């Protein structure tokens, strides 16, 4: 293993609490490509999310980032690194941006086909980040306006990852035929989007505290709320209904994520495990949120316990061999995530 590969694998758990342990479940031939793909996506996300960069700096860096994968790579990489001096090194994500050259050297070691699969979706994500990038000053004024914008944003930042993974799985696996790949692609976007929506719901108050919000104006207006009144106790009933709607939206996407996992051949047990873990961790997070939605307006980060994480890890090994068991267990959690039933009637998965 090269020094650059060691660096990439070492920084992965520092920038991802969820995907790093899941990636270790993948077959050896997929672990490094998926790790590098994730790190490259994380770099685009770090630039878009940075509070230290101006809007102009963000867009210039994202433009250069795309050119690394479309134009003269080394020249664009040097330009990118010069621009990245404006970014501090206060966290692992920022260190990752500064060490992009190490990630790119590992990326360059992959076959042309693997590079093509990864590059296409990193470019797609980066173009979306460019569209939705905001300055620190404007963050307090500019938010998502409509539910359609929320759908588009979550596609760019997470749905693209679902498609990227499907490309890599299909390239690696001899059991995933072109026909099966087509079926997987029908659910791939929802896989990433569902996980992202859970993050948005979970982190709503913390995001707002730092001047960011992903709850569209359209949804706030529906419940006669705004980004201040959502934290006022007298509005708790309407706030609760708003969160129920967002939760149900996330669950509908995660339903498709389950279909995605069920479609993966049982022979590819390690790929199935990789997909199952974040799915069931997300469902457990929603279950915890649903038990007390008003906890979302506090500033403590909502997260499932390590005990639950370990439990889902062990159950994934048990359920991996039976689609029936996996679906039954999923539905047993789902019924706790979609209440009240009078507002959002639960439908069984087909």
C-alpha cells in the first residue's frame, strides 16, 4: 500500500462517521475505489459548506475542481491548490481539501473505466454545489424556496452518490447484469437522497444556529411558520406536523433504498452489508426523532447510541441472507417512523 493510499484510508473515518465503517464491509476490490470516490465528493461538499470562503472563492474553486476531471489535470490541480490557501486547516475536512493531490494520485492509479465512473458523478455533484453555494453573509437571507429546490439540492449532494456507487458495484460484480443495473438505477437516487434528508431533519437546529437552513419557505408557509417561530413553544403543534411531513418524505425515499438492497444478489453479501448499515442506522435515527420531534428545536445533536449502532451491525449479518427477514425488520422500524397514521397513511412495500 502506498503512502497516499494510507493517508486516504486514515482520513476517511475522520470525515465520515457513517460511511467509514460501512466501507470496511465491501469486497477488497471495491474498498479503495469507493473510499476515494467518497473523499472526492466530500471535498466538493466542504468547499460548498465552508464558512471561511466567500461566494466567489467557492465558485472559483468548484470550477477548478471540475476542470481537474475534464481538462489538463495537473495544471488545474495546481491552480486549485493555490486557491485553497484561503481555506484554514481547522478540521479534517479542510485538511482533506488541502491534500487533494494525494487523493488524486490514488484516483489516477485506477483503470480508465473506474476513473470515468467516479469523475462523471463528482462533476455532476460539483456543478450542483456551484449552483447552491452561498456566502456567509447571504446564508442568513437566502434559503431554499420550494420543495422542488429541496429535491434538486438533495439530488446533487447525495442522490448522485447513489448513482456513483451503482456504477462501481456494476463494474465490479459479475452477478449484476446490465438489466439488473438498470433496475438498481431506478432506486439509486432515492438511496442517497433518503440518507441526506435524515441528516437535514436531524441537524435542523444546529444548521440554523450557524446561519443555514434547508427547510423550504414553501413548507414553512404551509404550516404558517418561519425560521424564528419554528423555535417558539406556542407553535409546537404546527412544528410537529411540519417535521412529520419531512420525516415521511425521507421514509418514502428510504423505502426505495430498501428495494435497492433487496435487488442486490445475495451472492454479493458484502455489498449488501455496505448498503444495509447506513439504511438501518438512518431508520433508527428517524425512529428516535419521531419519538420526540420537538427535540429537534433544541441544539443538542440527535444521534443514535453506540449500542444501537452495534445492534444494527449484528442484525445486518443475520438479515443479509433473507430478503423476507430484512423487509419484515425494516417494516417493524418503519411503523414507528410514520406516525400519526391519520395524517400519513402507511403503505406496505410491494
